[in-house]
C-alpha cells in the first residue's frame, strides 16, 4: 500500500521562494508551493526543528499561480518563482523587505516607494554558465546548475537570457564537444553590452592548434567575442573579436556611457538599472553646491549621474580595478573636474577614518550583500555634530539593510523616510531595494 503524502496549507513564502507551513510545531519549507495553497508534499531533508520538502500535488491552487514559461523550470536552479504571477512576485518581495526591517531592525519606513519593474523575460545581461562533459551521455552540458545540486542542468534554452544568447546554448555544447579542453572547461562567463556579447571561456589547460579555428569560426558565425581566462582575473584576455567592438552600457537620461570588461561588476538587468539610477537621483536630489559621497561606488554607476546633477562627488570603492574603470568613464564623459575616487576598504571603516574624508552633505551607499554596518556605525551618534543630512541606501540583501537601518534610526538619529523594492531579478527570490534616510 502506497503511503499517503502529508498535506499542508501554505502560510507564506520564505526568502528563497519556498512555501512555509507548520506541522506539529515544526516548520516545513515546501519548494513549489504558494501562499494560500493546500498541497501534498514529500520531505527531502528532516531536522529536529524544520524540514525541506517539495510539492507532489496541489490540491487547492492559488490565484497567483501561473504556468511556467520555461520547460526546465523546477529542474534548473536559475529561477525559483516562474510559477507565480509577476505582480505577486514583487508584492511578496515587498513583504519580505518589510518583514526583515521590522523583525531584524525594529524599523518601519514612514512611506513605501512604488516597486520598480522592468522586462520580465530576456533581461539577464550577465551570467555564469556551468559546463560539464557527461561521457555516459556522450554530451556536453552548458547551463545553470540543477536546483540544490552541483550538477549542470540539461537544457537547450533559457527564458531569462536574451534570445540571441539563449539560442547559443546548443551551439556552445556542440563547440565544446569538439575541443581538446573538453574536460578542462568548467564555466563560461557571459557579458552583454549594447552592441556586443562576450563569452569568457574558463580554461584550465591551453587550447590546442586544432581548437583555434573552431573558436574563430564560432565567433564569426555568431558575432560574439570570445575571451579566455586561464587563472586569476589578470589572465582574462580576448581571443577573437569579429566586430572589433568594446563592451559598454549607457544611461541616456544622464548622457553617460560606461565601458567595462566582461568580468567587471555591472548590473544584471540594464533596464531596471536605468530606472534605479533615476530613482536614486530623485531621492538624493544632488545640488551644485553640495559635496556628496558615493560609498561602494564600483565603476561609477551612481557617481557620474550625481556629478551630472552639479555636485562634487567622492567615490570610494575597495577594488582598485573598478576605481580605474570609474576614472576612465569619468574622463570619457567629461566629468573629471567634478569627481574624485579613492580605493578604500569600507568594511574596516572607523570614525577617525570617516572624519578624515571631510564633511559630506549627502551619502549614497550601494554595498554588496554583507551591507555597510561599519560605515554607518562610524557616523556621529544622535545629537552629535556632522553626518550627512540625507542617505540613499541601495541594498541587495534585506537582512543587512534592516541591520544597518537599525543603527541609523536607533543610534544615529535618522528617520527612515521611505523604502521599496527593485525587481532586478524577475522569477528569482532575490530582493533588491532602495531606502531613504534623513536626519
């Protein structure tokens, strides 16, 4: 007799897009379930206080459930929420943001910003594709990892990659199958600019003489640049560039152009990036008489628009390579007199170091997932002199935003005026957001 799968009603979604329920006092995280649904599930991992499971049958379906567009959804780990209506995805991310702010930081924004949307499909202009030769299948797989696995998903297309790149997955599989480095090519990093696409082949062994014409033919036929990386980032270099083009993206609203190398950090979603920068400038309101700091400035994504607003800007970033790139873009866009940059480890910030940088009227902070806790802790305490009048904080992790917001609000005398999500990664559980703090 087959054992009947347990049944549960889904109470909410967690930060990985899984349904959450409680059974006999234990939390169950159920892959593939949506809030309000009644489902049968099967556990794949059991711990004393929680279980990880997946849906085996949806008994009562949510009105938010839609048919996934990608045939590999559920097997490929690249997406987590294709079975959920896009507006509901954004609403769920907004709830996750608000929940983190309250439960971790004990802060509530005075108002909520409207969510920022962008293209739902074909949006991903940066990606890291895994490569694996499977001798038993006599095939090479190119794609993302399978869900919760180190195996490469067996896929022939991808709906979140731009169509021209999705159409290269099978040709890439066929190319690599012919190369001498078939066992020494673990990944391909993809970077798409406004006029060109670059594929960086990570190779652990030198290419053979026979490999070179195959690579050149692929580059010419598909009009993509092929670069190689043999060791660290300093070994990344072009192999073939059929159009002799350079990678760049633009912010037309600010008349800015940013050249970049394929392994340098740029936003995955260029359309949302444009709206994100516009919103940041609306919140920051840079003025000609102001001195503004851009912490974790990267290659100047926010720095140069601030300068376009007339303010003097000081960009700080831990990567020397990105600072050099930011300076290049500053010169290219005719802003050299408005911007200064400095390489600085912002995770080791102290009050003395911060004071040595001088007074700033306003801040923009755009940290990685670890947040900016040492930076905000270095501000003068509430009631003390100094500190910017306004801070715009761009976050890719609601938990660290909540922690840092607690410092700003409870210790440093700031009000959290507003906050809202940016749907930078549709169909994933990733939550990008922006918050405004004022003294």
